[in-house]
C-alpha cells in the first residue's frame, strides 16, 4: 500500500462491527478496515476483509493482516495475498453465528 496511513486518528470510529449489506452480502466486516478511508483499503479487495478470524492492524505507513486460522501474515505491503475464498473464513463465520445464537 503506497498510500500513507499516518496514524490511528485517520480511522472513522462511526463504523459498526457487524454489517449486512445488499451489495456484498457480508455479515461481518473488519472494524479496522471499516474505519479506514476507502483509498487506504486493500486493492483489490480480499476475502479477509470480511473474516472474523482476520486480525487487521495499522502500522505507521502500512496496513497488515494476520490470519488466526492459518497462523500466517496474509496481507502487508510486501505480501499482497489477495485471497478470494477461504475455508477458514467460512468456519469463523459459522462459529461467530453460533455464538450469537446462544
């Protein structure tokens, strides 16, 4: 990501954790991703943006994502792995929905 992410103050705190949208069908969106300005989000988009197992974090001038399911860094400026599908995401969504049903 060559666009500079200066500080956490760039984040928009008004976004929700749980989002169900008609256009994407997503029932979860990373709170970190949802607070980033559109021009600082991953391009192209990655399935990790809507995965509860993904840990997105902002460093000075860089956005990264660590996958708790695969135990690897799946996105950074140097590793722009643009995953389009992942069983880990589906398992994490099922677990999240089961916990909400309790």
